[in-house]
C-alpha cells in the first residue's frame, strides 16, 4: 500500500481551512500556574504560628541555623512541598480517571478509589497491627502505602469491570458503584474504629479527616518520584486518551490497544491516588476540580490537560492547606474539611451543567 | 424519497476493474460470530478493492455484527477473515488502522474536544506524520466541514458532528490506496440534502483511492443508486448478494416485507415503498 500523498490534492476544489493541531495557549497557562505555585509556596512557608523573617531564608544555607530557618527547613518547606505534591498527584489522578471513564465527574474520591485505599489502611492499622509490628523496622514505613495501593487498585479494577457492562460513558452506574464502595469502605473503617484501642483510634480519625501534618522530606521525595512516574505515563498515554474520548471501538479502529491502555491507566490512577492518600488521609474533590478548571481554560486535549491538572491540583491543595493551617492559629483544621467545603458546591455545579447539556456525556 | 438520485454519473469508478483481478481485498471464509444466545453466519464473502457494497436488512438481522466482523472488532468464532492477504485475527492494530477505517453510527465524543483535534485522531497510528496538518485540513474540506474548524465538537448539530467524524475517517485513509472503508448507517438521522451530499463525498473519496466501501444502508433508493453490490442480511445470515437494479426489487420487497414500485428508467429512477397488501400479512 504505497503512499500517494497527492491523490486528492488536486481534487479539493473547496477552500481548505487553516488548521493548527497544536494546543493554543497551553504553554502560557502552564507558565502562569507554575509562577502562581511558586508564589503560593513562598506564602505558605512565610505564614503560620511562628513568624519567619526574610533573613531566615539566607540562614538556610549557613551551618548554624536560626530558629526561623529551622522552622522553615523542618516544618514549613516539607509541609508546603508535601501539600503541593499530594495536590498534584490527586489532580493528575483525577484527569487520568476522567479520561479512562470518559467522564468529567469521575473523581478518585467519588468513585471510591481513595476510600478503598483508606479501607485497606484501616485494616492494617487495627486487625493486622500485630502482623505489621512483627515486620523488620526497615519495612514498616512501606506497609501503609502498599496497603493503600492494594486497596486503590482493587477498587479500580472493580470500577473498570462495572464500566464495561454499563452503557458506555454512563456516569450514573459508575457513581452508584462508587457510592456502594464508599459505603462498604465506611463500614470497614467503622468496624476498625469499633475494635481499635485509643492510639489506633487517633490515627484512624486523622486518616478519615485528611491532614497534611505527616509531612517529612523522605515522604516528599517518594511522592515526587511517584509524581514523576505518573507524569511520564501521562505524557506517553495522552494521545491514546484523546482517541479514547471517541469511544472504545473508534479508538481501537484508529489503532489504540484499548485493553492495554485501560490497564496502564488503572495502575497509574491507583498509584497516584493511593500514595497521595497514604500519608495524608482522605482529601476529596481536588481530582475533580483541577481537571475541570484546566479544561475550561485550555480545552480538552489531554496533552495539555494532564500536566496542567497536576499543576492546578498542587496550587489548589497548597492554598487550601495554608488556609487550614492559619485560620484557627495555633490549632489547625484538617485540610479535607476545607477541600470538601469548596469542592462539594463545585461538584453540584458540574452536575447541573451536565444535566443542562442533557446528553450526560460531555 | 421521490427525487431521483443521480450519483453514478458524478463518480469516477476507474480502479474497480483493475483491482478485481488481484487477490480480494477482504475475504470471509465461513466466518461466524457468537454472542450469548445467538450465532451469526457462516458468512462467505469476497470483496475487491474499489467495490461499493450496501448492506441491507431488517433491524436485528445482524448487519452491524457483520460490519464488526469485517472491522476486526469482533473475532470469528469459526472460520476466518482476511484483509489484504493477511488473517485479520492478531494483526497489529496500527497496521490495521492503515488498511481499514470505520465510520461509526454513534457520534458521542467525551469532553467537548476541538474539531481539528478529533479529525487529527484519524492519524493516530501514523508516526511520524509530517503531513498531518495538511491532511486534516483537506479532509475537513472534503467532508464539507471546513467551516467548523475551531469549534467544540459537543456544540455541533447532529449533521455537523457527522461531517467531522467523516473527516476523521477520511484523514485515516487519506494517503493509502485500496483500503477498506466501513460505514455504519451514519446518515440515517440526517436531512435528505445532507445525506446525498455526504454519500457523494464518501463515494467520490473512496473511488479516487480505490478504497472499497461497505455501508449499512436503510434507504433502498440510496442503495440502488450509489452502490455496485447489495448484500442482504436476514436472520443472521447472508440472504443474497445482488446487483442493484430493477431485478433486485422482488428480493428487497421480500426482505423488508413491503411492496416496492420502480418509477423511471434505468438511469433516473426512484423506488416507491408501500405497505404490503393484505395477502402478505401473516
């Protein structure tokens, strides 16, 4: 089948339109978001119960650190970077999940993916606490993230199975399944609470409310690694995700290996959602809001939506966490409460928009 | 329904005879499809490059299933399907994307994507694709969709969406020869003027490249005027492989359980459809 580039060239009598297949403006939006994120990091590092001076930044480089520099290095910077990394992971996971299920309402939180992770963690914290305690000390930090990943992965595969025999693109069945999974996870967590002792109860409560107080440099590093893997996968899968928006059959017809794509997406979503949750508990709605805001500005091309959703998610959660840390000084609110307060109305607005568009697809 | 169609005169059909001598473009050898509770086939069919086939049959007869079998979307439970001399089963998807394209019946696209992005997806399997921008633009023009550039797909009307999907499929097979174009009744919901316009665009596009065209068609007049062969599908089997023309009318009437009346001469004609008289009601 030889290429005949000019077969039809002469025959097109109609005016050929000027077409650009690049993503217009996405680079500028990315630069803007990046700059805003840097400013927000700076603001987050400067604000809190203990005052930090500009001179403390310079003291970071010196051997003998001032008190303010210690606060920056030990508390504020890991906390701010942790918030940004968790937000980026949630935003990217949301964008990937929405591409996978071909629906803007598919959020890892609403679908029960994060609940699956929390459920697995609750089981490990209570019923299998003795097993976990028996492990070599070097393994222990990995137990909760691994359990979270397993729980998230299991939920993703259940959802994918459900999505296959439901109407393609139908979100109602997916959300109902997510509702059931959330209820199931709630029951398991409740059961764990029932049998937990005092100390276990405290960690469980922290988990279900969502807090970024568990920040530390190793955790930030690990999350950064997971994020890099997620972004790399996203860059590789963006074109195929665009094709998947046409529907599964049409995607296969233009050459996408749909089954492989789905498996990769599921593992990526589970990895990102689980790691985001593993040290911070349930933080909802970032995965829903970030891609939605991004699509509103740059359109639906996944080559732009995936990286920009990560940036927007980072910015959103960092701002939410800074608010959570500073409104009731010296105490702090669980950040999950702040994101839910903003996110739930956004979700309802989205629902209304989709209802207005009637088809239920877009 | 009443206006006579005059597509044949407008379409150059040169490559058909030359290609017919070679191996068939598509061959179904006793291929069957099994879905829970039902079996379709066995289908034995041969199709040469450049041929234009209309698949006709009542609802639920298995037309879409036959099309999916030819597209490689459903694999044969027994028998085999061959495309351009190679078994369809197990061919790399990217390779298949250069040999056959499918225009779907449903148009829904998630997320309100831009028109040119969707058309560009037809070129997904081609890497690198230096001609992409030019081909996307020309495919849009050929599908009468040039004016839709820059619009969001989910803001388009049904007819406009059909044009964009057509442009996507055209872009996919734009620079190959003798490929297979499968069409799943995409025109049924459009107004008659647009139906003629788009069917003409499709047949003209296919003829220039020697692509074979297989389309599920509901309109008997369209089938008779725009195609070289008629495949009649009934109860999951191929009930007939006919030349279009006046002689095909009794079989078509039987297939749909209606009364058909030929109006006009061999070039300019229309077929009027009526409810079957009481004798046929059983």
